[in-house]
């Protein structure tokens, strides 16, 4: 995903659905004619991200924003307490 592959124009003509499925999955495809690149097919919106100087990913990377967490009535924990609790998770004895 997110890679670039060259495909001959003949292959695009014969396997358009397969090529477009790869683009839909996030791949950029360069179309060639007689071995010379003649154009690119890119995932929708990729050109805008490239122009903006941002890398193109095949998955969302934008910030989700602030989380609205419900108050469950538990004790208020500081960052150090939360960190200590998380570090202990998944630990095994032995």
C-alpha cells in the first residue's frame, strides 16, 4: 500500500478493474507506453496531499480531536499514576 508501480498501457486496457482496485487500495500506478511513463493514476485526494507537502498514506492519519470521556466516578489519577498502571498491564510473573 502506498507504493508506486509502473504498468504498461496495454495492461491497463486489459485489466482496468484490477489496476483500479490497486489504486483504490492506496497504490499510485504509473502508466507507461513503450517503457516511457505517460501518466499517473493516484488515489482520490492524493495530489492535494502531495502538493501540500504531506506524505500520502493508505489509511487515515488525521487527528481525531478531543475525546469526550464520561466521568465514571473513579479517583482522579495523575499522569504518573496512569503511566505506572499502564506499564504494569500485560506483565507476566516468571
